[in-house]
């Protein structure tokens, strides 16, 4: 799979959060998200380590107890089980990588 411009792979829809799975196998799942302004993913956890890479827009992101603003090219790595949430302040696109084949931290 080759994608030359991730931002063109998903369209933000008014008042919604949309997602598109770009790849999935036994070790990796890649999902592209589009958040309209004011949309959120409330606090949750993932059962595997994950990486969030913000492509464009701006969002308030909390990972564990750390809160920050994500903008274009912001990058977050999370261990499995770490609570996290996202609130889009403006239309925002994010790439999520779920590392299903990663070994848990010892």
C-alpha cells in the first residue's frame, strides 16, 4: 500500500467523527480519523500499544495524566491500557496505528 497524501484519504463530515481502516493484519491496524470541530473520543483505553499522528487541525489530547494541544505533525505513543481522549478544536485528521504485534512492557 502506498498513499502519497493521507489528508486526502478522508473527508471530514459536519458534526461527525469518521474513520477509515487503511490496513489490518495480525500485527498492525492503521485507521485514519476525521473529526469535525467539537467532536471527541471520550476517555478510553486500547488493549495494545498505539501511536497517534495528527495530520492537520488542532485537538486537546490527554494521555494518562498529561494534557496537551495536538497540531499538524504531533505524535503520541501510548502503552496498552493507558487512558486517553481527544477533543477536536477545529476540523482535525489523525492517523492511528494499533501495534497488535508489540510485546508488552516488562
